C-alpha cells in the first residue's frame, strides 16, 4: 500500500516584516505546493494522501482558500484523503473542514482521540483531531489499538524528545513520547507539527513542505510511504516546495561605490530563485551613496526583501583615542553598558555622522 | 614627531626635489611661484596621504588632486621622512595617484609599519601622533586664511577652538552635531502630539489604523465563520424540510403514479372497445327510426270508422225544411185571463144562486143548465181521453187532460146553486157589481192577450181559448224543428269523423308499408305482419344504438382520461411519474420522516413545501450574506502583516528617537567633559605665554569650559574677551591656543610639528618679529615649519635662526613657468 504524507503547509499564514507583495506571493506559493502534492499523489498512484494537520491557519483562512482546498482535495478522488486537524487548523464548527463540501473520499478525523478507519484489509489507520487551538492532550496516553492486523496513526503532536531541535518557539501540542507508539500497539505514526523533518523508527514527521521563513533550509517534503506486511514502512521524500526561501548575506565591505554593491548583490543572486531576503553586512564606506530601494531583484526571484545591517567604516579604535569630543563620544558610547550592541552601533555611527556634518543620521 | 625631509617625487611643479628640515624652526622663504605652497602641501600629503576609502571622492581631495597632481603625468607622489619621539625614523611614501603604492617603513629596521597608521584606506603618518590627516590639517597646519578669519570675525575664534576640541578641527562642532541631531529628530521623528505630521505620530497613527483594520478583519473573519456555520445549519434545516417535503411528494407521486397507471390501463381498455374509425354511426337512422315508430304507432292507433244509422244529414235537412213556423201568441190561456174568467164565472154563479137576472152581458151563462154543463164537460172529457191515446204526443196528452179537467169543473159548477136564489136584494146588488167588475176585468185581460174587446166576454174568452188551443197544436208541430236542428250537426260531425277515420286508416297503412320498404322489409298485405317486422327492425336498431352509445361513452371517458394526449404520451407520462416516484423514493433516507398517516397529502405537501421554501429562502439569504461578506472580507494575514509593518515602522522611529537621544546625550556629555578638560589647558597655555608676548599687559587668561570662550585679564585686573583684543594680541592668542590644542590632541609622549603658511602676512614688521620670536620659542618644544614670502621674515630668519640649534632657512627660487 502506498501513501503520501504531508503536513504543516500553513495556508494563509502570515509573514511578518515583509512587504505586502512578498507575503502575498509567498501565500500563493503555499497553495501551489498543495497542488504539487496532489499532482504527485496522482503521478505516484498512491492509495491515500495523509495530512498531519496545520493544512491552513484557522484564524486567517479566507473564503478563497476554503474553496481552493475544497476543490483540490475533491479533485483527488478517487484517491482517499485523510486529514488529522492540528492546532492551527483545529476542528470546530467554524473550521474550513466543516464548511467545505468534500466528497466521500475525504475523511477528516473528528474526535480528539484516536479513531480507526480501515485503510485496507487488515490495515487500520487511527486518526485524531485537535478540537482547540491549545491544550490538546496526548493522543497516545492510555491508548491501545484494537483488533489484529497492521495499525498506523495519523495525528498532529509533539514527540517530546525531538522538541529541542525544533527551536525555541515550538509549542508542545499533544505531547507524547516515541515509546508510546510501540506501547500503543501502533506500527508507525504519521505526524504533523514539527517543521523540521524527522524519520524515526516508528514515526515520520514530513516537516513543512514549503519554507515558511527566510533561510528555512531544513524544511520538509512530502513523504511517499510504502507499507510492508510486517508493519514497517519504506519512506521516500519528494521535494514539492514551490521554491526555496533564501536568506542571503552580502558583505559590502570594501565596496567603493553603489554600483559595486549592486554587482555584489547580483552576483549573490545569480542562479537563485524563489523567495529571497538579502541582508547587507559589513562596513559601508561613509561616502557611498547607496539606498536599498536601488536594488532590483532578478526576474527569477518571486519575492525579494532587502535589509541592511551594514556598519560604516569608522575606525572607532583610532577615534576613541582622540582627545576630542568625538573621541570622548566614541569612548563613552562604547563603554555604555546600557546600550544594546545594535543601538550602540547606531548611536556611534549616527553621532559620528552628525559630527561629520552629515545629514543621514539614521543607521539601518 | 618631526619632519626630517620631504621629497616631492612627483608633486605639482616639483619632481624629485627634496627638502631637508631642521628639528626646530624652519623658515621656508620664497617669492610667489617659488613652490612654497607646493612644499607645504607636499609635507602634508607626504605625511598624511589621501584617503582611499569607498564612495565619492571628497571635494577637498578632488581639489587637492587637481591642484597638485603633475600635468601629463600619472605619477603623483611624495615622501617624507619623520622621526618619532621614540626615536624611530620612518619613511612615509604616498602614492597619491593610485593610493596603492603607499608604504611606511622603519628606515633603520626596514620594517613596514603601514598597517599601524592606515586611516581611510591609506597610510596616514599623523596617526603616529594620535591625529589623522583631517585633524592634522585642521590643527597642525595653520594657514593664513584661518588667521585672517579669526582677525576679521573675532567670534570665529571660539568656533575654531570648539571645532578643534570637538572634532580635531573637522567641519563640525559638537554643538553643530547636536543641532543637526535635534533637527534630524524633529524631521525624522517628531513628537507624538496628535496634530504632528512627523514620522513618530504618523507611525503611531498608522499602527492604530492597522490595528483597527486588523480588528475589523479579524471580526469580519470571525463573523464570516459564524455566518457560514449559520448558513450550514440553515442549509441542514432546509435539507430536512426538503426531506420531509420529499416524503409527501413521494407519497403523492406514488399515489398519482398508481392512479395514472390505473387510468392508463382503463384508457387502454377503452381504446380497445372503440373500433378503428370511431363508434358505430347510428345517427343516420334516426329519422327512419322516428318514421318507423310513428308509422307503427299510427298503425296501431289507426281508427275504425263507425257505421252510421238513422237519417243522414241530408235527410234531416229535408225534414227540417218541411216543418211549420212557430206560432205567435199564447199557446195556453194566460193565467190572468183564466183567473179573470174564473172570477167572472164565480160572480155569475153567485148571482144565479140569488136569481137575479142577469144583464145581457151574461146571457149565455144564465141560460146554461147543469146538464148542458155536464154535457160540455163530458164532451171535453172525451176529447181529452181521446187525445190520450198511445200515438199521441205529449202535447196531445196535455190537451186531453186539460179538457177533462175543464169538463169536471163545468159539471161541478153547474150543480151549485145561483146567487139569486138564496140571497136578498142587497146582496144581489153586490153580486151584480162583482159580476160586472169581473166581466170588465175579463174583457181587459182578453184584450191584453190580443183579443178584441166587446160585450161578449164569454165568447171572446172561448175564442181566445180556441185560438190558444190552435196555436198550441201548431206549436207542438214546430217544436220538431229544434230537435232536427240539434240532430243535424251531430250527424254531420259523425259523418265527417267517419270520413276522417277512413282517411287516417288508409294513410297509416300506406306509411307503414312505405317505412317497411325503407327498412328493407318486404311488404305484405298483412299490416300486422309488417308491424311485427318493423318492431324487429326497431329492436335491432336499439341494439345498434346501445352499442354505439357504449362506444361513445367509452370514447368520452377515454377523452377524459387522455385529456388531449395520445395514449403513447399518456403512457410516457405514467412512466415518468413512476420514475419520479422511484427517484423520490430513492432520495428518501431511512431515518427520514415518515409518511403521515391519514393526512391530507395535498395539504401536507403544501405545508411542507412552504416550510422547505421558507427554509431554503432563509438558507439562500444566509448564503448570499456569506458570499457578500466573503467578497468584503479583508485578508487577515495581510492585515496582520500591515500591523507588523506598522509596528516595525513605529519601532524604527522609536529606535531612531532612542538612538538620536542617546547620541545627543553622549555628545553633550563628551562635549562637557572634553571642554572641561581642554579649557584649563588652553588657559594654562595662554597664561604661560601671554604676558611675554603682550609685554606684561595681559597676565592671565580664562577659558569657559562650556563654550570655550576666552577671556584675558589685564595687569590691572580687568577682564576682556579675547574677541575684543587688538589684531596682534589676537594673533598671538590664536597661535598659542592652536599650539595648546595641538598639544592637547597629540597623543601622550609625542609632539606634533606645526606647519605655518604665511601667518604673518597681515602683520607689520614689529608684530611679525614678535610672532617669529614666539615661534622660535615654541620651536624649542616642537618643530615649526614656517612658509613665508615676506622679506621681513627672510631678514628675521637670516638674523635669528641658528642652524646649530636646529633652525634652518630654506630659500626657494621661482619655479620655471610651464614646468607643472
């Protein structure tokens, strides 16, 4: 039996700190990824598509997304689709899942406890749904499969042992331990929630198939799963991301003019496609007349964001030795422990620019 | 540090020339165009080089290059050799064109010290004394123009001091920087006042706007979600209502299908009953049937003419014509006459009994005896009896009876005694009167009956009686006329009826035979047989009519069933009804509502349909609202990102405000501290030298640490601002302050040489000498290189400089025109 697993697509998610067109372009790409998954399911002639939750974000999903998901999943017929709602697409009366008109081939698990569905003769898929955005308990606590045959699970939850590697911001929704899977009699658990992909002995986190932030190089894929008669699974990851989200730093140190900076950025973006954030770093010579808005992305770039963390090439060590107000200023600012490093940098550069008679006192 | 030598490798008009410099006071004298300023710049450029940083070339650098780069040569270089306080001897080579081949080398050790002094991309020898090329130019290089500036605008002294103190003489002062920061903050931050149009308030407003927009977007989103739920619920209600309606529809459809199927079967039966071409046409026999019925009836009711007896009408007519006419006058004596006669006779009888002769008027009566009366009576009686024979008519009988009665009366009367026989005379008279009166009355009565009057009333009476009898006989004969008159029309009608009956009978027979022929019945002489056969024909026709009637009824019923449709169309409709019923049946869910028992399905259907329509309409309204609100919905992620951007912008502005405030605060604090540090030094420098150069006129100086305002104190104790001193004193004060500043800015352990360019050009001989004396004194502490074109300076140098003490005079010769 062949399955296609994905999770954490987060349709209609928000991308803070980006220009409006970048966020919108990114959300459009998330939809294209779902289309890619559907296409892959057809190409691979899978028996079923499994979604481990967080397909969309409840607080944000639009009517347009509702119709899109409805159509895409319905178009998958007769391939069966199983959805285990997560903490972002939690199941309630107002859920997309409740308001969409799915065909009979789409099965959305309804209960906050694992319930069985026959995948095939002797093969049972246990699935559960988050019924609230938070506070969902472990689905595996006190759970034990019933009946003979092979038993698999599909739900959105946090394997405690893997939580640290997911980053500080990851909340442990429906937490469980890997050993709970075997103890429950499950042969394997297909999971959602963790964005970093993970293939464990008895669990599979496909990860978010499309990057959800710049530099998300460790994002996941869709996972083709072939079940063996003994309950083991053979997994093959399939890249379905619409494009990568690159976070590129360009060092502008030593550039002598703005054109050179643009050339360095162009060089860094050569061959790059997708969503790109370029961060300029290094010390920018004070006299270079450069503005971020002067940079234009290559055509292959879907969405482009620029930030500058450049310093200015002041020789602060030398200036600090001056017996002048300037030197004293630098010395004082550098010694001011109340300032953050970034503020210190800005105060120094801004103050020195003011002392230089310059009018560009804002330091990005 | 001091300059040992400078080599103009390729610098202005100089190429390869070198100038060896003494450790103390060097006076470089030369007239105009002798390269004096070129050597000054070569010293500066050879030591400090030019920045090789990124970005635009600074204007002063551009001007410097333009002024000093040799024409037609790519090479632009100068080299200086310097000796540091730590006795190190360094050669600084400056490639001023490419700024690549620059190098600082320890002359003794051959070690490269370039990295030690690189500043703005190129080596800067002033870094050895803690300055940089900007600071060196601003503090160690004193130009004629600066001195002139201070002399012409006394308050510029303070600015120069501040600039040197704040930025080692660069363009800005701390005060200027603070003002610039404040100005930048005003424009790029502003205040948070509501009416402010600056970025801070704009960012706050933007954040508030976007947060409101997000709240609205979120509320709309939630509202839309709730509305969708309501729409779904209402849709479910509508579905249930439709299911309930479908149940009844199914029941109705099923019943209708059954009924229509039965009707169809009936229609098929009816269609089978009607022959092709329609019912049997019997209407064309209707008139014949009527004739048959009429003829049969006429035959059966035909009259049987009666046989008439007695006289014919013609005979009666003849008899009538033979009868006499009816007599005129009385047929019987009129009672009045009879009464008058009786009265008269009575009166006479009484008279006779009295024996009273009668007047002649009564003679006949008086002469009659009872016998005669009896004879008359017998005669009359006989006549009467004779008249009573059986052959007589009633009138004859009547006459006979009358004559008999009269005869009896006459007998009786004649047997009574007369009036004169039994009464006296008086009585006789009365009787006579009565006889007379009665005779008169009898006469009058007879006259009234048409008889002539006269004396013989008896005869008149008899005549009258005879005439009555005669008329009576005539009258009896004429009475036969009436009888005949009454018999005659009766006879005529009877004869006419009989004639009519004969005609009708003949007509009935003829019609009967004609109809029989029309019915195809062979005529026979026997009418009854014909009638029997016609009745058979009628019976057969009734059968045909009945059949035709049945067929017409079948056709009518069929038409009613088909309602204008063909049988095939009807069948198709029935099949459609059955299909619809099945479809509705298929739609019924097992857990749906049951068909109501005993309900009026049509009424139920109306109610449930209305419920479904209402529910569907409500669901439709909600769906419309969902669609409308979906169209109006604002993207929540877009709104969130707007808020994030607004927050970021506000954070940026607040961060800028924080940074600018911090920078300003640190600048103010640095300014305060540096000024506090430098002010005493400046005051001390002035205090130590001012009495000497002013001949004891000014004995002390004070420098305000806040503003670096310089105040000098006269020997008498008065204080005067430095800006109010004489030109000469001001020059001295300025020079001393510059020296003090250089001392202050130079890093500890080092001394910085001074390069003075024509600083005495505005001075008279005495002041020049005094300045030069001061410089010679200062040169004991630091190397001073004075460039001048003044002969007084040349003369002073020749007289006062001591090469053995480390002084030197350099006399330049004019550079040939066109050598640059």
